[in-house]
C-alpha cells in the first residue's frame, strides 16, 4: 500500500493518545515496558470519558472500567500479556485496581504522578 505525504494543515487531522514525556523518559519509569506506557496512555484517554459519565467514587476519585479483554484487543496481545502490562503499572504505583467481585467490573484508578513529582 502506498501512502501519501502529509500536506499543510492536514497535519492536524489525527486524534492522539496522551502519553506524558516524563513517563517515556523519566528515570523512575525506565524499567516500564513500552507496552505498559502505551496502556497508561489508553487509560488516560478513558479518564475523560469516565469523568463525563460521572464514574466517581465516594472519595471524589475518577475511576476507569477497562476489561482485560478490551486491553487485549486494543494492544493486540494475549490475556497473559495484558495482565502483565497492567501489573507493571500497578507495581510502580501508576494504577490502583479495586476488585468489585460478584461479576462486577473492576475499577481502575489512574494515578497522577506529575503532582507527586512537583511535591
């Protein structure tokens, strides 16, 4: 397949996932895999929709519902790998998982590490 060049103002035609530069290049995140960093960006993207949907707990914290099966599809990886990448984020403290049980989806809390770095 042959792709065309990007001309003029058409450079703004794409939507993007946000992945903080400090996550990509910061020393404290050096050991995170690129896939885990991408997953963090996907989680950040879902945060806006979660806030819009009022997915807020009783402590006023926004949470994300993102089933492992959807992570698998979005990252094009196996269930084992999707769980591994989520676990990487949990291990470094970027994500906190709250298991709801009884067939309910888990709540994922995406941590704001930029505030921690400024403190």
